[in-house]
């Protein structure tokens, strides 16, 4: 079942799922290191890259309403 009327392939769904899991994990690590006052540069850059790749994938392969949640 799709939220939008745009059809998505099964492989693309797994790509988005894996990318989103990585974004969430990188965000958790980044937040933990930020509040522990540890070296957050690498964690922050990794989180930013993962977030950018996620939104680029949604913008290229998804529908505009997929960006809303």
C-alpha cells in the first residue's frame, strides 16, 4: 500500500529503508556524542551526508508528498 499514487519498485523501497535506518543510527550517535561533549565532527559530517543522500533519493525517485513524511 502506497501513501501516494506513484508506484515504487521493491528494490527502491529497500534502498530507502536502509538509508533511513542509517540516518536514524547516525543521528543517535551524533546526538549522544554531542551531549557527552566528545569529538562530534566525524559523527556530524556522517549524519549530514546521510541526511542529504536520503533527501536526494526521495527527490529523485519519490513523489513531492514523500518529503512530508
